[in-house]
């Protein structure tokens, strides 16, 4: 790995930004890869992408997004506990999943989906919610059958299948993330961060980026992080289907970096 100091990283990113358009390292002929902005910049910087709970660039993590996007920013993938219970494939997909929209076409006929972008500020229309349980030092993922929107024509049939498959009670076992574990993984990974914004365009159905802005984020606050979960600024997103789990992500709403970092500085 090519380790860079903070000053070297700023200089290198500035040079890349001034040099125009760069072809995405991700295959984006048919779909735009969510991490392509950051992955392409890492490649240009000579950094190796990794999924370890340590920063990608020495003491600095890199995050990137497209200009004008309203999508959430992925902070970190963290699967829920208890890990031995295999929460996503053994509990959520078979008991609370629904038929994948491409089942019988792109995927086999029995392909199921479980996707939920879940907040602590309100229940989803399927009755899921996040609870920050400070007393027991955990973030809980809960289900309340009565909170699902049975008036929704797409939800009521699914509710009926849930009742038949597993019943109307709470999740068992209840998925959770231990606060100490999350503090270590998130706090280590995101202690300091460079956030880049890039313009994008398609040429021959392949995406290209021009890096437009760079922000330096430092002094990550775990207390602020927890408060952001409680207020719905940070959400937890499940995205799985029968034959592939895209991972469970902690995701931040746009324009909210100052709510998790004590120092936010625009470089260019």
C-alpha cells in the first residue's frame, strides 16, 4: 500500500482534480456503482481498497460521491449480532423477505429480497425500526407487526405471509450491534476522513469522473454519531437477496458531516 501523509494526500488529490476526467475503475455499462467515485480516486492515488477496520490511506479514510446526488453516504458495513444466528440469511430473508422483483427472470423463481433503510425516528411501512439502547449498550433492530402499514396494498399481502411464516411477535433473536464494537469499528475507520465530490458523465456507456470538491473531516465524535442515529440522520440499511447479501450498512444523510465530525474544512 502506498501510504501518504495528510499534506501529500491533499496535493495528490488536487493534482488529480486539476487533470480533468478519469475513467471509472468500476464496470458501469448498465448500472452506476455506488462506490465508484472513491474507488476510482483510490486507484489514481495508488491505494489498495480494503475492508479492514483501519483507514485506507494511513490515518485518513477516503469517501466519495457524485455531484448533485441525494443518496445516503455509506459510512461502514457492519453485520448485526448475534453473528452465530446468521441474522440475514437465517432470520430476515426466509421469515420477513418478499419475492424479488426479478425472480423468475434475472434470478431464479425462488429468489427472495430483504431491503430496509431503517431509522430510529420512525417505523418503516413494514414495521421495522432502530432503537439506541444506551442502558444496555446496544443498537437494536426491532419489528412491530402493529406498526406496519396494512392499508398499503403492497404491504398487506406481505404481512399475511409473515404471520403465516413466523407469527406476529418480535424478532427472535433480536438483531443488535454492541455499542463498544461499533465505537471501535466506526471510530477507528472514520477517525479522520477526506470526502470528495465528483461530476460524472457517460461515454460509450462507461462512467467518467472529474473531481470537483474536497473536504477534510477530523475529530470524529462517537457521541454525535449515536445522537445522529437517534434523530434519524444516520440510518441502517439491509440489502440482501437469497443468493447474495450486499451487506448491512450504516449510512449518513447528505450535508450532515458536521453532525458527526467536530472539524469540517473545505480544501477546494
